[in-house]
């Protein structure tokens, strides 16, 4: 996974990221949005429009943000 949506998105859900994604890989998971790693093309368009700076590259996650990567993986694994 190249990008992860982290805590600033929780209960914010501004949705600019959804609007700019060229491959529709961002989905509303209820409490926040999630990026589908199987669909994402790693273009980064979502990063620049996020008003709360919630989207980070997986290699740049802050300590404790691993839980958001796990939440995204669980969300998309449960959809299958």
C-alpha cells in the first residue's frame, strides 16, 4: 500500500480525496475513508487536496499510525 488515510480523517470526511481520485480507490468506511491498495495507482492526487493532511505514504507514517493501515486492510478484506 502506498498511501494510508490516518486519524485526522476520522469523523472529518471532507471527501476532496474521493473527488480527485482517477481510479476511484477511496471508499467511505463509516468513520473515515480508506484507500484500496489493490486499485490505487499511487498518483498522489489525494494527498495534495486533503484539507486535514490525513493521507500519508505508508513509509512516512508516524508511530501509532499502523492501526490505520490495519483498518484499511481489514475493511477491504471484509468486502471480498
